[in-house]
C-alpha cells in the first residue's frame, strides 16, 4: 500500500469546497446560524434550556468559522489535524444533539400550552398571534437544530474515515 502525504489527507484553499467532509462546512454554517437567529428572535421564557441552545449554536458557529478558515488558509498541515478534525466535529455533534432534544421538548410544551390557551375566551387575539408566531419560530429552530446535528454527525463520520486512511 502506498503511503499518503499530509497534502493528500486534508484539503487547503479552494479544495475545501470540493472534498466531501469539508463541504459540510457550508450547511453547518447555514443551519447553525439559523438556529442562532430563530432562538434569538423570540422572547426567551425558559432561560436554562434556551440558554444552552444559544451557547451551542454560537459556540459551534464561531468554532466552525475558525476551523473553516484554518482549512482555507492551509494551516492544517500537521499530522495531528485529522484527529483534531474528528474530535471537534464529534464534540459539536454531541453539543447539538444535547441542545436539540431540550429545544424540541420545550417546543412540545409550548405547543400544548398554546393548544390549551387557544379556546380560552378573554385572551386578546394579539397575544394568541404572538404566541403562535413564537411557537412556529421554535418549530423551525428545532428542525434546523436537528439538521445541523445531522451535518455535524456526517462530517464526523467522513472525517473519521479520512483520518483512518491517513
């Protein structure tokens, strides 16, 4: 079996946009940024789980941005980078899964509360419209959070395969 050089293992520059695990940077940016925006655009009633979701989405967005620029600039030439790539994306996957489950749970509770409040007379229609809007934003955040989890998971798997080939 022929040995590979580090140049064959991790892409740099424009090759980042053409290699399979690194191509997942783009959907990780998009879906992670959407989770951040959707949760931040609503009034946070449940501070603890929503605070965790915000921490995870901001942390992963910033770290993925740094990771992307490290790859883009070619600073990933050391032999430890493939393992670091797997490690970071595994941590991001666990973080996002740990944020997606409570976010989905809170959203289900909000849906049940909204369903219970809807038939109550005496509530203004503005209040119900605002509650419904927040509920829909949280549903979108849950979907985007699970999609971000999926892309981080796929990035982890393909990075692990690349690491083991090196």
